[in-house]
């Protein structure tokens, strides 16, 4: 078993993580939080989002979103 690495070997080369690239419905969005024009920033600003166990204060960079 291996923990998700956000496919660092791919993202370092400007590629999407394999699961984001393979998903036919766009259920996964990956991007640069520091880029205000990125799709992930759009999702965070415009969709209903939540993180698991937010009360622990660990600030995970993984959100669930819904329309
Ligand atoms: S394919 Fe997706 S779940 Fe698997 S390591 Fe890459 S980003 Fe993580």
C-alpha cells in the first residue's frame, strides 16, 4: 500500500495526476492554489466545498466539492 503523492513525478513535469487525467467526468480537479486564475481556485470560490476532519486544524489541501 502506498499513500497518495498527488503523482509528484507527473505534476513536477506539468502533467495532471493520473487519476485526474483518467477521470471521464472531471470529478477530480488538481491545480496550483497560488494561481488565482487556476481551475482549483475557481472551484474553491464557487462550489460547495468541505474538508474531512477540518476541526483537527491540519489544513489538508484536499477538498471535496459538489455543485
Ligand atoms: S493516481 Fe491519484 S490517487 Fe494515485 S497517487 Fe496519483 S494523485 Fe494520488
